[in-house]
């Protein structure tokens, strides 16, 4: 392995990447200024498409993904929207997993559909049956595995192979597995999206997204769309993600191990109805996960034995260690709640019951288990 450092000049080099802050790029001649757009997709023409700090991060993420190109965005949601808006237009048919990130579905339903895009959802645990949903005007299939909150497992390589035979683009939100658990580009996927807010940043203190690809034509279109839409990413946030990537693998391994310990303990508790976690044997998606993925993430969900609002309130009031909040993937464990009505309103719902989602952090899992044990006792008492 070569030495990793960042030379600023012959007289200075550092282990930390430099932070280049700039909006305006200056040019040596009027000719180069007139032709500045020709510097894209990876050159510098204006700060909106990034500075050398962003390029360092893009190169590192592309390397992790086993890809050639990457564009970073101000958030994971911005990355999902960029991946779609760069290629889908009125008259196209867009397929989206029913368990995709909620904001992507809202964007499709409230914006893309209004612009003439035919939006259709498919079951989140689909495999070769995706062929039944493809139409002559299908432009893209959006995947996420496992699904947000409900954790269904789609067979991504099988879907990618079928899409390729029909000339349909594919995009995967790979945030749960990360490139350590799965590399979609190596399985025929065209665009791989990561919410770098989660594992890559790792400390719950920034927002950032990334879209990676091996296709230069697709990448050029992504960069052009990023420029037109003004999806510039803060160089300070790029620096923080570069710093987070230094410990990414260590954090990921520990958090994944902790998640498995906590989920296995919960599986034995009498107040638990079901654990939604493809890493566990017996989960409906376990065999697909085992076949395609190298390891699991830190995020899983579970359902309690009865839906009871008072008992749920008692459960969450009893928690002392686990904070309640959205997002996940940071060094601190985190818990979230998704009411039953939210599940009933879904297309192709996995359940009609409320779901609790847990993100395992770096703490000793015994601390989390102790907190959950107290909360489950409070829940059980409230049911009496």
C-alpha cells in the first residue's frame, strides 16, 4: 500500500486533506474562459460543481464503490433526486421499490408525476418478477435493499440482469450495506447512491450524498444536472466525510456486530412479535442477503406483540440511553418509531403493525440491551 498524504507543494505535505473554499474559478486566458464548460465533468469551471476537496472525496468514494466516477451532493436525498432527474423525463415510465426512502417516493409522486412521468411501485422483495413491470417506455428502476424501515430484500443482481436485457437503467440506494457489504456497480447496476450522512460521515453532524457510476456518459449527465440544479456540496462537509472514511471500516464492522447481538437478544424476548433483519436466519430475505451481500448493516426493525398507544408511550418514556430520532449510522445508537397507519398506507405493505427501528452505535451492546429490557418491561406493564 502506498503512503497516503496530500502534497500542497514541494515544501509541505499533510496527512489531512486540504479544504478548498471557492465560488469563483479564474482563468489564464479569454479562450479558456469562453470554453470553460469543456472542463466538465471533472474539471473546474465554477464552484457549483466542487473544488479540489470535493474531487478528493469523489475519487475516494468511487474507489470504495469499485467504480470510476462519483458526484457528491448536499444530502442523500439530493443524490437520489439527482440520479433520477438527470435521466427521467415526461413520457418515461419509472419503477420504484415500494420500500424506498419516503422522500424519493414523495418526489416521484408530487413532482415527477406532475411533469408527465409515469410512476409505478413494485414489491420490495422482488426478483425476476420485475420483468412483468417493465414497459416499452420504462426508463429506470429504483431499488433499495433492504427496504427502508421494513427491511425487505430484493435480488439486485437478478433485477440488474433483466433490466439490462430491456435497456432499462438501474439505480440502487446502497446506504444500508455500504460498499463494504455490497457493491452494486459490480453486479450490473448503473448508478449507486449513498447517503454519506450515515456511515461515511459517521458522527451525525453533516448531510452529504454521493452518486457513483462506471459509465462516463451517465456521469457527464449527472455532473451537468448537478451544475444546473445548483447541488453544490460544502468543502467543509467534504473534509469531514474524508475524515470519517478513515475510521469507516472499523466503525462499520463494530456497529454491524453490535446490531446482530442486539437483534439476537430481542428475538428471544416474549414481548417481541417479529424482528425485521435479513442478517438473521429465518428472516424472509435471509437467503437473498446471504447470497449477494458480504456483511450486514447496523440498522434493523422490530414489532412488539400488541399495537397499543399507551404501551408504546410507556416503552419510549422508559428509555434512558437510546435517543429517539430520524437518521442512523452514527456512532451513537438511535431508535425511531413508525406508526401502524403508516404501514397500512403503503403500497405492498409488509405489515399493518407499528414498527420500531434501531440503529446500533459503537457502545457496548449490553448498555442498549439493558435499556431495551427496561423499556420492554414498561411496555408489558402498560398492557396489563
